[in-house]
């Protein structure tokens, strides 16, 4: 006989985890730290077998990573949710008030009714995702500094910017070498990379990013992947036009 599922929602911030347990209808707060994760696991164990739990939280700019790893290593089923979808769901229910405890409750409620995918521990892919994200930040910083350089009148400041750009260029090269090593070290990554690069316009960086951030590649068909990343056309048969594209109303496209 299958265990009844108990949905737990967690609102994640830098320092705290606000936890709502739908079964107990109460909220608790623990630190977003190893001690706090251990405390949370102990409290979850009091609810019963972990296979009857679903713990959900939003992607929170990386603040959720330690919590996610601790839960998965303990064998607790985890769902990482898209924050925008949770917000839209809350609005559809007329819930516009926002605080950490209400957010945790809404996360649990959304996880209960939405179709979500279980998280799994994939150290190699998570390392690749970290490297890809760090490279993107370095490139963004290089672009910002390069744009700023044209506004500087003092030669001393322009020299500083040139030095920073040189450093960033070296760091980007180093990270790209680490990304290449991570990709070639995994037969699964290599196969996906080779397949992606057969597509027109998909170069090394794009392919590496897709492999890192879309673990669903290889398990979903092309329509499902397009829907996952927001590129699939959906019927839009009301309002200012009918057809499969939203561009009729937005003026885009």
C-alpha cells in the first residue's frame, strides 16, 4: 500500500529556511546552514518514512544548493520549483500577500497540485552547471567593464580597466578549460554535446550550457524540451488573435 504523500514547502533565503508542513499545518524556521539542515532532517524524520515526503522549494540563486544536497543525501524526495510559476499560481488564487511563511505554504500547495520532476544528485552535472554559470558572470563583468572604458577620461583609470579586462580574459580561458575537461570526462556529456552541435547555430558554449542546465535532455522529446525552456508555441485562440503564437498580442516576432 502506497504511503500518503506529505508535502513540505520551504521558503529559502540566505540565512533562514521557513518550512511549512501541510500535514501538521504549522511553520517552523531553521538556519540555512549545516546545523539547520540537520535540524530540519530530524524534524522531517518525526513525520514518518521519507518516501512519504515531498519537500519543495524554489530556485533561489544558489542559496538552496546546500539544503538540496542535504535532503537528497538523506534520501528525501525533492522538488525544485520555478519561482515565476509559483508566483503565477498564487496570483491565480488571489493570494497577493507576501511573507516568508505564506511563501512556504504556497510552495507546498503548488507542489501538491503541479506536475513536477524529482531532483536527483548528479555531482558531475552540478559541477558543470557551476562552471557554466561562473563563466557567464565573468563574461557579463567583462562586457560591463569594456562598456565603461569608453566613458573614462583619465588614462590611469583606463589602464586599470585594461588590467581588469586582461585578468578576466585569463580567468575566462581557465574556466573554459575546466568546462572542456568536465565535458570530455563524461561519456554522457560527450554524446549529448555531439548531438547538440549537429544543430544549426549551436556552438560550444551554447551546447555546454544546455548540457549543464537541462538534465532532461535525452529523456524528453523535442516538443517537451521546447516547452520546458519556454520555446514551444501554444494555442492562443482568444483575445486579439487566434493561433499558436503569442506574438499576435505582444507585437513580437
